[in-house]
C-alpha cells in the first residue's frame, strides 16, 4: 500500500506535461488489454469443448479443422478435412462447411452429395487408366496379372480391384489418353512367392520401377506422380523403401493408411477398405436383436487391445473377446449395437466392413488413421470415433448416445454399406467404383521428379 501511495504522490508532484507522458502508456496498455479480452471473447466459441473425451489443445485444433469438408482434389490438391482419426471426434451437433461454402447438415452421409454425383458421372464417362502390359508367359505373371481364381481372405481387396479394373471400360491401350498409369504388381502374391518372399519385395519393386522407367517414357515425365499401385497387406507400406520415387510421388492406394509410421502420405495417397469377400446379399436386419452394447473379437497384438482387455474384460455390456469365439462371428455382430474396430499390430482390419455389413455401428479406436473414402463420405454420420486414451470412458461415451441418435447412425450405416462391398461385375457406388473415384480426384496431381532434388 505504501508503494502505491508513493507512486500516486510522485505522479501528482510532476508538472502537467510530464503527467501526460505517464498517462499515455497507461491508456495504451488498457486499450490493448481490452482488445485482447474482446478477441478472446469473440473467438472463444471456436474452442468450446464439444465432445467430452477430448483432452488437449492440439486435439481441439484438430477437431476444429476436421469440421470442414475436404476440397475437391482437382481444385486444390489438399484435404481440408480428412476424416482422419487423431485423438478425437467431431461433435454430432457441429456444423459442417460444404464444398459450396455453406454450412450443411453434419448428419448427411456425403460431404457434398451433389458434387459427388456430378463428378461420379464424369468419372465414369472420361476416366482412363493405362496398365503396364505383361504377358502370360512372364516369369512373374502370377504377381503382375489378375488372379484366375476368385479372391479370398483378409487381403482380397487388392486382388478384387485388379481383377475388376482389367475388365472395366476404364482401361485404355493408348497411353497418350491415360489419366493415370497402374503399376500392377501384387504385394500379397510377391509375399508368398518363394523366389521373392517378404525379404525380397523391396528389391523386386526397385527393379520393376527401373525397368518401367527405362522401357517407357511415361514414368519420367512426372517422376511417377501420375502412377499408382494397390496393396492391402501391411507389408506394402515398407515395400517401397528402395523405390523412393514410388513412396513420395506415386499414389499409394493401401489398406494400411496409418500416419504413425512412415510410408503413407495423407492427401496424396488413399485408403483402400479391407473387406472380407462375400457373395451373398447383406442380411435382413429387421429381425436382429441387439442386446449387447458393444462387441470386439481379436488377438492381443497391440497396447491398445491390451488396454481394452484390461478395462473391459469382465464387463456385462461390453463384450471384449480375445481368442476363439464359441458363438458364430456373424451372430455377435448382429446381436450388438456397436462393433469395435481396435488397432492391432496394424491399423487395418476387415472389422469396419464387417460391422457395416451386419448393420452394427462401428466404433473406431485407432489414432492417426485415414479412414476409407474420407474425401467422399462423412464418417461422423454413421460411426463413433474414440481416442485410444479414452478406452476407460468407452461405456460412458456409448451410453450417452441417445436412442434417436443411435437410430440415425444405424440408418446411415445401411446407406453406406454398399460402398464397402466388392463385386466381380461392379455395381454403381460399390467399393471398386469408390476407389476409382478416389483415384479420379487425384488424377491431375503432378510433382517435380524426386531425381531433380538428388545430389551426386
């Protein structure tokens, strides 16, 4: 108090001109403080805590950016959204900026249905792919040509895509008319070829790109930026370690679309949905009795799954099974309201497609993950995204979803599940056409060849 009184007396004892000198910085400081307070007040709604399981400022910033619809790649080669799973989830009530600049309904399945349908028609009409040719008597025809038998197993998406593409109207034999060039090697088949195996895939890809770039002129025009390959096995991510131009320039359409480890580059690459092949029609869900809150079955092959087991092993509403099931897998999916997609050794599994097929709302528990068709569909309209740190809050999060909200989510599940099915004779908007649309969005991308940056 004495110091304050002394300061006041000192101020009053000064000449009037000097009083003005002391007064000016005080006013400036006051005005600055008021402006800062006004700015914080006017922008504080951006930082509102829309979801109860976000934990950090970086996460909130990611949630803000993810409320925007991704721009069409032909207009700007960056996604402004990316239904990327990074420690959080968009609020169901949060407005979403559409491609036309207007706020839209975040409950909609598509980011912008009108643009998608319009572009889809143009894609089907004009999109052309050139496939590097290989003969049946090629020593590696087994890995370079489509399989004769019907694809099966966890990694069938890779084979399905190639087999359907080669018979489609998108193929052109005139490379001058091609929008993109397909590198037809199969990572899954190379993996099982005793001449190559896991240890030899990197050398095979390096040699393959060397041969293509010397035999044809197309690779060298862009350093491979208008080329793409498709791989569903996680080995595909490390297969390009000796072919940097493929990894950094070419479009990688892969099931293992995780940002956490190197290999997948968001915005340039695309996520291929991992889908277990099924020939029958999706089940009639009117008679399904979903008595379980949530269900998971799988091996304990990651810290995330270990945490799930630790917290929910003996719960009466969340059924976390590790090991062999005693009941049919389909019955568990049909009997559960939510089906958990939990990151294992790799982020990619067929569980998302399984849950959609059986009408079970998917719950994504896998950080740093680019979801399939994120450029096109709005994942918050039919799924629940939970940060791995929030596994202990899982039941609370799911139970806070109202009956009306759950019915909306499940209704949208039934709308999108056709996009997660393969057909040997493709059907409009199925997995094949959706992957083609993702490629079509990326067709105009070009880059400076990597070799231009290499030093001798």
